[in-house]
C-alpha cells in the first residue's frame, strides 16, 4: 500500500478512480477526517503533518540529530526497540536477561556432561564455555574486571540460577526484579545457529584439507 492509501486509511476515506468517477459522483462517505493538517519545513524540506485522525493505529517518529551518523544510530535504536516489542507479542514469552540464562545453561551443560561418555564431552564443554561470551561481553562493556565478575556470577548462579550480572556494581541481581528481559526468539536463534555455523566452518576446513592431501598424492 502506498503512502496515499495509508493516509486514506488513517483518515477514514476511500480511494476513487478518477477515470470512472467525476466530482459529481463524490459523496460525503468518500471523504475522511483530520483534526489538524499543516505543512512544516525541516532542514529545507517541506513535510505535511496530518494529526487527530480517526484511525490512528500508527504514528510517525521524527528523528533529529547533529549529523547523519547520529540520526542513523537513533533510527537503528528505534527499529531494534520496535522489533523487540514485536517479538514479545509474537512469542508471548520472555527470558531473563543480564546473562542469567547463559550462565544457568552453562552450569546445566557441565552437569549434563558428567553423564556423557567419550568425545562428545569435549563438544558439550566447548558449547558451555561459549555461552559465557554473553556475560563476559556485558562485563567488558561496563568496564568491569571480567574474571572477578564471572567467578562471582558463576558462584551465585549455582545457588540461584535466576541471578544475572549487575553492570553497575559488578555484583549480581535478579533480572526479573529490574525488568531486564531478552527475546525468546533471539535466544532460540543463536542456540540453533551457533552450532550450525560452527559445523559448516569445520566442514569447509575438512574439504580444504582433503583437497590439499589429494594434491600432495598426485605430486
């Protein structure tokens, strides 16, 4: 739907075909309503603002900034926020943030590893350690000591798997109490894609290695 069709829907009007309908064929039902319509100039460009419409199920966000880079950053932040809200509505579920999910899953996999025999233990250990990248990154970005915060988080998580990293103090907190949540869809995707991508990379390495060995045999 084009911008004209969207505006018509907002104002409660209906589109007409000028080739088959004349001015005399128009009726009051064809017209829409708007409480305030005005033109405003921003940075040399003219924009038409239509406000107080009967079907206002969406809105326009006006982004301002000192330069193009800042505006792009703000637009990305707004887009990410809207996508997060959309994911919550679709999934109808959220997961505790602040690295609590990854830390709890890390400890769970280490316990599960004890029930596995043979080489699969190595894969489980590598996967469990890779999950700690999330709390490590949170700690690094907050200017905290990674080793100290990670040890404290792991110790507390063994007692209560719901705790996460407090980026302000370097201690732990309950993400649910602070309203810190992550999207279920995002966690599901990275748990699925990480081993898949790693497997593809290892497969490529095997193919390259096999090609080199075949070249040596021919030589």
